[in-house]
């Protein structure tokens, strides 16, 4: 497990093939996540857990698309915040990733 504290309230936890994000996942945090992935080779990510995310912007969606581009099968996204569903629809991403239903 690799934990990257992005700010006081924001973190990215790489645990085997799952990336768990928490806090505000916006451009600055996404940049730090990309930098970490470039510095340290990690196991391919096939699941992203957003259940602890308080807010996100389109840069978070770009991160999800990047992770998907590294895989041959769909990346499963768990816990998409309700306010982010509008962005998914706006960018027509409903069929690009595997959106797990809310728990």
C-alpha cells in the first residue's frame, strides 16, 4: 500500500490494483497523483474508489480516463459523488468506464 497525502484533507491510497481517493480531487491533487504514478511504477489500477471524495472537477475525470487508457478491460469506479454525475453526463462518459452502483 502506498499513501500519498495531497493536502490536510486529501489523499490517494494505492492498494494493489485499487486507487482510493478522499477529500477534494481537483487539478492540483490530480497533478500530484500523476507525478506519483510517474515516479513509482505501480500495479495497474482496475478499480477507483471515490466514496470518500467530497468534491471533484473535470481533472478527476481526466485521471479516470487516463487510468482506463492503461487497461484492456473497463476500470470500475465506485462511489461516484452525486454532484459528479452531471459531469459524467456532460462529457458523455456513461459507457466509457464501469460505474458501480451506489452502495
